[in-house]
């Protein structure tokens, strides 16, 4: 349906849907009206470039919680606003590379070559076909043995940090956001990611099992803070695969919000087929189904993350000064 909201005397999409479904108990009608309202609101929202590059690792050692979906879709949401975004895929499965349309077959130049010192980020970086300001450092199955190979290397925990520092210092492009997509583990690849960034974004599935490993992840982050990266901050938690129709989803959200009130986003990511379907077309859901609830929710999450930039960067700076 075409939005005619800017033409005098014509109804907007939201007004038309509200009139059609006025007084209706139809869940479908309410959902359509809600989607349209939120879509128009997020389109009108103002995103502001952060004062400094925000470097964010997206991690959860539990698989299937929407970690990679969160990394690529939040990155795409920022790129859609014209911001410069870099995604570093540190997961040997290469799912983030797939979703962003990057070539990542075994033997192709990838993040594996970067952490092994054979190439720079600039050498292996690719541009996402859907967004010219979104760049991806791909990962392939070659990365699967890296944990063992890194074990005997000097300064093994900071290999990605050095590579990223050098790239950002030499790049002609100022990147507003860098996202590092971590594998579902707590090995050396994840430690490298945590040492290379200043922030952690933790996606949490709206199920009780998802809460069980959260303490272990927080403990690992604490060890990295104490021993390797004092400025590392858990800045964001995002509840994914949320079903507002179930009591369980609401209870899990409230539980997490109670324990981490200042970092859990108000936005939740719904469980939708489109989010998991999009990567099979080498796309994010933001480009694949832009008017759907998945895309809208990820764009709303990105807006919340963006709006917190000043506070987060100030906190990181204060930690840096305390070192």
C-alpha cells in the first residue's frame, strides 16, 4: 500500500488501517496497523553519528539465540541511515558473511588470514551488495582450527585488536560502528574479539534455558576485563525470539530486565520466519523484508543503541582514564 501521507487531503497508511480496523477484535488487523505505525515512526527517526567509533562484539556461547542475526541486522540498520559500518565475522560457520553477501569459500581471503598475520583487514574486506557503506571481513570454515593454532602464538589474545587498530588508524573512511560476530563458544576467537572491542552486545533468547549460560558469559567477560581489556563494557542486552503471546517470553524479559535494568533494550526481536529466511537469499531481513516486524524491530534496536552512544562512550572513556 502506498503511503499518501504527504498529499493534502489524503490518508496516510496508518490512518487508513486505523479506519478499516476500528473497533475490530482481529489480531491480524491490529498487527498490520501496529506494523505500519512503527514502520512510519522508525523511518522518521533521526540517527546521529557517535562521537567516536563504537566497537561492539556480539556474543553468546549458547547457539541459536539470534546472535548472528542481531549482528548483521543491527549493522544493516545503521548502514541504511548512511553510517559507515564494518562487520568482522569471527565465526567459522561464516553465517554473517552469508547474510551480507560476501564470498567466503574455503581458501578465499578471510579473517583467518588476518589473525594469522598473512593479510590486513583492508586486503580481505568486501562490500555488502545491499549497502555501499557496509563492509564485511568474511570468515570461512578455514577458521575452525584457529583456536589451536593461536594457542602457541605470542600475544595471542590481541591479534584481532592489533589488526583492527591498524586498519581504523589507516583507513580513509571513518567507521561509526564496528561489529564483531563471535562464534558460539568461549575460546580464543571470542577472547580475541573481546580484546578488540570496547563493548559487548549480548542477545538473549526469550526462553529459560537461555538464562542458564548467561552467568558463565558474564564471568568470562569479567576475566577479560580484569586481565586483558579493562575498558570492556557490557553495554547492551537484547531479548530475541520474543513471542508477546506467551507468558514465558514476557517472564524471561522481565527477569533479565530486573537484573540488568540499564542495559536491556526496550525493543524485543520477534520470532519470525523472515529473519531466518533472509540469509538464504544472501540478505539481512532489513533489506529482504523491510516492512516486516523483524526488520522494524532490528531498526528500533539500532535506534536505541544509537541513542545511548554519548553515555556509553563517556563510560568507556572514564574506564580508560582509570587504567
